[in-house]
C-alpha cells in the first residue's frame, strides 16, 4: 500500500475532509510512524478555527498520537522499526536558541508542534523529527497511551514540578479532561488531594479517582472551605475558565501557588495585595519534552492512572471533534485507525 487516509482542515473554520495521500518518506533525522490511535485535544481548535500564529493550510491536526515505527530516515539510530512510540504537543526543537542551549527544549523559541507546524495524527501515517518521539511501555495500549501524551504529561509534569511535597494539600480545580487525570496523579504522589467543581454530580467520580474530599463550589465558598483545611499548597487549575481560576486564589496558604494548565485566552484577575501578603504566586506550566512523556507513561503504569476514553474511527473525526468541543465527552476522545 502506497497511500494513506487522513482527515485535514483546508481553511480556518473549515470542515474535516477525508483525503488520500501518498505515505510520506522520512527524510534524514525523521521517523515515519504508523498511527494506531490519536487523541483529540481542545487545542486542536487552533487548527480547526485557524487560531495559531503561522499556521498554514491544509493541515492534518493531532498531537496525541501513538503507534509503531514504520521507517527511519538517514542518521536515525535511537529508534527501530516496529518499536511502539508516540508523539505529544512538543514536536521538536531547534537545538540552537538560548533555551535549547540551556537544555530547556520545551521552551524552544522555534519549537515545532505536532499537528500544527506539520501534519499530525489524524492520519494513518505521520512523519516527525526524531527528537519528538517517545517510547511507549508495553503495559499501555495505544488507545490508553494517546491522551497521556498531552493531557497526561501536562498535569503530571506540572504537579511533579510544583514544589508540593507528599502530605501537602493540593486542590485540583475542575474534574474534566485534564482534571480527572490530575486528581489521579496528585493522589498517587501522596498529596492530600481535594477536587473542586461545580455541582455535586462529579463527587462520586472524584472520590473514586483518589480525591480525599470533594468541594462543590456552587454549594460552598471554595476559598473558605480550603482555608478551613489550612489552605492549599498548590491549586492545579485545569478548567479553562479565567474567572473560576481567579475565584480560588485566596484559598492558597502562605507560599501557595496557583498552577495553571487549563488554556484560556482570557486574563486571570488578581490584585497585588492577594499575592504580596501571603507570598502567593500564579504560574503556568507547558506540557514537556518526549522524555517527560516517557516519565508520564511509566508513572501511569506504576500508579494505575488511566484516562476515561471514548473512541471513534478515524473517518468519524468530525463527530468525535464535536463531541469534545461541546464538552460532552467523558473525558477524552481518541481516534482509532
């Protein structure tokens, strides 16, 4: 077979189109991956709606892909044909800019993004830079691994770099695509994990995921509830609502940190007084490098952390995307090939 199927977007705001393309040949330093599963992320809206700087059309989205190495370009020695691999948001780096020279590849000034700066995983095959590839442990299926390469690494990597220590109170704001993984990771890391969400319908789920307590932010003031428990060392903000994030800042203890991973273009309003008097901080965290992805996958196996997944075949990408973008999915949507 010399051709493959892919689902592309041809213009900003356009519909998904099924196209047949030649299977690409990897150039020097590249890896051809036969995709087995690809997660659908809210950030895929950057492609669907044309909201990412420098984006060129047509483009095949997808940055949560898992599969097997199908071919290697010249000079690639780290990977082997048939090996199980995946690619996340971080799709390569330049090795030359100031962050790269310091080894901080995830903040590369010219970083590639899989599915945005080059075609991604809504396709049967994809070509990626060697530096973008992560190994997938045999204990994880491709379907289970795919969302961990974005939602998983984002929450896991943020928490392990948050400064919180085992026994600290960590609140996870939002029980959704990111939050339901953040709760599992936080509990497995030994944090006193409290879930924050609107309404009582997610209480049983949150407790089942490992939260020690659930705070219904419609029934009680979350700030008062957190302060009654001594205040949070970290609040992991996963729901993409700037207003919701701002509303819980005063629930932090002295030296507490609001750690934002839920992407929203809206500003988070906070007064200097809220930060100064308690030495609080507001910070963000990007996903991570392929090595961080491997750490995430291995810790997920160790801790039994799994995403709640709904699957769709590749050719139903439009319906799957709609399921995600309208917040109907519980909680991650994965395309299968």
